[in-house]
C-alpha cells in the first residue's frame, strides 16, 4: 500500500467511509449528522497540518489520516492525529501503516510527542493498536462519551514521546 498526500479528488472516497463511521456514533466525537461540508473542513486540514490517504496498487482509498499540532503557542511541539479505515479494509494493516506514517511525519516535523485527545475506551481495536505503537493511556475521562449501545463510556487520552 502507498500512503500519500490526500488530493481534492480523494474526498469522495474518504467521505464514502467517513460518513458511515461518524454516523455510527461509536468511535468519533463528531456530530453523527455531520454535513459533508463540515466533515471536509474538519478532515482536510491546511498546512502545517496534513491529510493523507492509504491506497492500494489500483488506487483504491483504504483509509485516511489527518495530523496536526495538538495545541498552539508554547504547546505546539505536541502533535495529534486522527484515523479512519474503510470498514471493508479493516484488519489488513491499514491503521497500523497510517499510524507508523504519522509517527514518522511528526518526528520529521520536529514534534517531541504525540497525543490523542479522545480515544473511546470501548474501541478496543484502536486502543490495542495505539498501545502497540508505544502510546500509553495517561488518563480517562469517565463517562465522557455517549456510546449508542453501551451508554456513557470513558474517553482515553493517549500519549507517547517521539
């Protein structure tokens, strides 16, 4: 698989999986009824942030990641990122490849650490992946996420030095 900068032409493929993932309401803190315009604005970030896609040899978009400074000013040395994998391609290493890519990007850009602000504690596959890439849960906000099936669950803050 190839990971490359996302282009405007990639948006329809990203939206095709982003919309149902967000609408499911079990992994993202976005409004479940996010409009396409709002989603594009929140996902396709301007520099110094970056949005990438993972594509197979045929050019099919398998997943996407956006990476950005977590804060501004004196805390701008901490990066953050968000990830989505098209459900039909889950379990094939796309998330891991995107995670490794983002960590390499953050190091190359001079960030000192990376923080994920809101990893839903019931998203066990994501939590396990981030742990395997060196992230720790540094805190959990109890009942900070309203899961559509499990009710109020925690949001992990996950962190790692680069």
